[in-house]
C-alpha cells in the first residue's frame, strides 16, 4: 500500500512538474436559503423553477452531516470554510423577510456549523438575502448577520477568532467594517482573504447611502491590496455576487461604474490577487478577468444548496498552494448531492478543475494558467451539475469574460 501511495504522489509531481511547499484547503458552501419552518422536503432534482422549493431543516441537517462524515476521505479536510452568503429563504416577491425569519434561520445555520464543523473556522460573506430588505444594507437599524452572531456567543465574521495579535491562531482579522459588512483576514502565512460586501455594487441594490458606501469599500479594497503587495502577500477575494455578466439575462451583475473600478484595481494588483470565489447565481460557473495577453484571473462560482432554480445542490473544495512565498489556487473539486432513490441522499464528486481544463505545459500549479482552455461548451455541462431533470441551458459568450 505504501508503494502505491508513493507512486501516486510521484506521478502527480511528474504530470504537473510541481510539489507544493505548503497547502491550504477550504470548502465553499453558499446560497443555503434555509427555511426552518418548511415542512416538506426540498426536491433534490427539480424539473422546473419553484419558488417554494427552498431548503428545509431536515435536508439541510442531512447535507451537513454527509459533508462532515466525508471530511478527510473523499473531501480533503479543510483548514476553513467559506460561507458565501444567502443563508435565509427568499422573500415573497414584493415583500421583505420578517425579522424573526432572518434571525431564526441565521442562528440555526451558525449553530449547526459550530457544532458539526467544530474546530474548523467558518468565514462569512454577506448575501443579498441576509437581512430584512432584499438587496438592502448589511446593517439595518442595528440588525445584521454580524450582530446576530455577536449577540449569541459567536465571533462575528469569523467563528472563534480574534484580531491578528502575535499569539492568535489563523485565520484572524486584520481589519473589519461591521456597519457595511466587509473585512480582511489572514488565512495563513503570506495568505490573506479580502471579503467584500458585493451587494453594495449590485445593479439591484436597494439600500441607503449606496454611492458613499460603495466608494469607501472600493477604497478599502485598493488600500488593503497595496498593503498586501508591500508585504509580499497573496490575496484571495471572496464576494457573494460575481462581477461580470449574469448568464441568465446577459446583464452585468454589478453596476458599470463599480465593475470598471473593481477591474482597474485588480489589474493594478494582478500579481497579488490569486482569484475570486463567490456564489449567488446558484450554478457552477467560471468567469475570466483578462488582465493582459499573458495573464488571466479566474472567478470561480459555486452552486447553491437550495434547488429553487432547478440546479442540483452542491459545494466545492479548494486547494491553495504556496511555493517560494507565493500562493496560487492549485485546484478545486466540485461535489453534488444526489438522491438516486427517495430518502437516499448522498455526495458525488463531479470533477476537478485540473482534470477538465489543465495541461502540464501551462499549469504550473496555478489554475488561472488554464483559463484559456475554458469554453462555454465545457463549462455548461456542469452548470446545472448532475440534475437529470433540468433542461439544457443556453449560455451567452459574454457571460464567460468580465468587462
């Protein structure tokens, strides 16, 4: 057995030509859209859109238990978990979620993650359904996912952490804005995470003070990237809403002004930013930010747990690699929840990015180097990951590139 393991490791090194100095694994779980009062189980493979098909408590519990039981087996044990927003059920069209709906569902998720993923830090990103006003402000009259967390013996944006003092374990906070919902954290040595409130940048933003808040957040992003560059650190960016075109209607998900400013900032720090992760669209997607003729930065979108829009539910496991003080996204694996027969929920590994898109000549332990191999045809076969009842989806060329 030992010989087989050694040979497998050597083959991997030979295939791609690299062995990492250090690795960092994290899970992405997003768009849970929990409704703890829902009595009927969520349909795992729905044939059509159904606004009522939100994630119920029992199915959510099963999903989290399945993930927990598989950690260290088919799912690499994570150093942390990124929960990328939209914890709460969708509101009725034209209405807002009641306060108790927001509080009760968020508390249930916080407590479930704390219990099931004990000793694994969870880092939260604000989603457009995570307060009483859809696409509204992070903090509304003192209510926010942060205050819900802090008032119930949790630690705010990151579970069980503190500011980055010398003896504080990572991940730890470098800076946070608790009113508008964004922060920067140290994940590991030379590795930072900037977690943005992308709702402020959305074309559907319905809060107050948006222009001032958005400009302050973009200034925060620019300043923090400059500090990271000066220190020689690498930065992963997390958002809820992707930047780029919505493949449902081909309209930009962010307003034009904020899209252009964000792209300008990322291009300035192209050697510092290693990638962008997000959710929101409920489907598995890749978007590409072309920096120059030799450089692309990928935006990697994870499917949701809810199946309202006919996606099958899923999550991702990312591996970052550090070589000579520089971090890259080495790979990720996409997983889907499947139900081959009623009440028989399970997990299926769908694909790894490197197997689908990379070749040994360009890879260099950085999946951004493989983005030239991503096509709409290749990507679209995973868009509704593993739902046999969903109709094929037509994607537009503009949805692949960010501009």
